[in-house]
């Protein structure tokens, strides 16, 4: 004789509206026990897991009603079994490599610390990997595969949520923006002012680069696409007017075929850079789709095409005495001007 689990429950018991994170390991324990074919009942499960009978009953109801588990109670054997013999909760089918990858993904979330998605994404991964806790979970990698902390730019939660909503609904926004002071080192011409300004923009994409978030948007006042650092955006206001994005639009198609992060210019250059010293870490990486590396007596020559001029210049300067630009001419001039500015600092007293 078979009785469905409906006959085993107190219908006046308050049902779960959502599953607590702490209940997930218990639910997968119940799944293992029922699938074992030993016909466990609620009392057996509560004692074995050292929890309350009401918790077990709620878990079984949740498994049946929300997770589609075909749980049946056998009156004669006084225990539960699956009416579909091959049924298991989905995570039970994951391979060891799958589960390891999920666990390591939690460590990778360190890259997104100080951003609003960090906590929610981490909680989601915790929920997914919760079934691995206990005897089936050996998280040996937690302190062996680590993501060192890097300097990051915190993003205000309200700012983040407003921008996410504007992206989802294609709505124009206004906001206060604190720009940065920028000077052309070759001409000494001021390019941007650091003053606080009201902007009106159409958000196209959010970009993540070097532990910071950026908004790529059409600036309605300047009639151009602009890049805004989220950490410098405040007082976001969503407007009622909406806009359409050109089909297939993607920032990644604008930055050309080079890989120096968030930045794109209007003109592509053919770069040639002389690099000395230990160049293995250069040759091991792909800096651009068309890169070419030529060995020299002192190291290598790295050549590639890119429209990320400022990023390339910053990268060359970061290599100190081990990198020197050879082409284009404007790059050599900008690099030389930067070196001269740094040389002046030798005579500045702190």
C-alpha cells in the first residue's frame, strides 16, 4: 500500500516561502537517504541529522512541491522512497570537477569585492555549493588557490541599482559626475576639468576592468559616447524617456583587436616597442590579434595594431627602463614628454 507524503503532514504548518541557505545541506542529505533505498521516515532522518522533526517535514514538502522530487511514503515499510528510481536532485549529478569549479568560483568573487554584486553572487554560489558540505565536500583549495586583494573603487549600491534599472529598461539618466584632471603632456593643454558636473546620458553597457566598474554611455550634452567611472557617479535619477540601442552594438567591437582593458580611441596605430630584460612574460601573452614578436640582441620587438593609444602608453611607462617605443612617432613623443616630466621630479624636495 502506498500513501503520498500529503498524508504525513500537518496542513496547518506554515509552508516555506523560500529555502534558507542552511537547509540546503540537509535537503541533499535527505535526497541521499531516500535514494539509498532504505526507506527512511521523518523521525529517522531527524535523529540521524540531529535536527527537529518539523524541519524534516518542511524539507520533504519543499523537495516535493518546489523541486519536483517524486517522494512517496510506503505504509508497510514505514518510510519514504522515490517513485522514479533514477531520480536525484540535480546537483547530485555534478562531477567532482564541476563541483570543484563551483567552489573555486566563490574564491574568484574576491575580484568583485566592493561592488554591489559581490554579496548576492557569493550567496548564490554558497547556495549552489551547499550540498557539497560535509563528508562529500573537501574544500582543500580554499587556502591553496587564492585571489590576492587589489586596489578597488567601491560603488554605491543605490548608484548601481539605478544604473542596472536604466540598462534593463533603456531609460535615460541624469547624474553628478566628478571628472579627472587630464593634461596633454606633449602640448601641456588641459583636456578635462575635475569639477563636479551634471550629466545626462543613455547607458549602453557596464564594463569591468582592473577592479573598477565603468559605464559606457551616450552623453546627450556632448553628443558623444563617453566612459564614466561608477565610483565618481552620484545622485542618479532615472528619466521617463527611453532610447534604442543599435542592434548588435557591443563595446568590445570598438576597442579593436588589442587587449589593454577599458579604453578605445578613434584612430588605430601600428605600434612597435623594444623590450629588454626577461621578456618571457611578454611572449607568453596575447596583447593583440595581429601581434608579431621579433627577437633582437637585447630582447624583443613587439608589434601590433591598436586604437587603445593611452592604454598602450601607460603600459610602456609601467615597464620602466625595460620598454621603449619605436613607432608611431606620436607615441615616441608622448613617451619622451612623460619621461622628461618624471625626470623633473628628481629635483623636487618632498
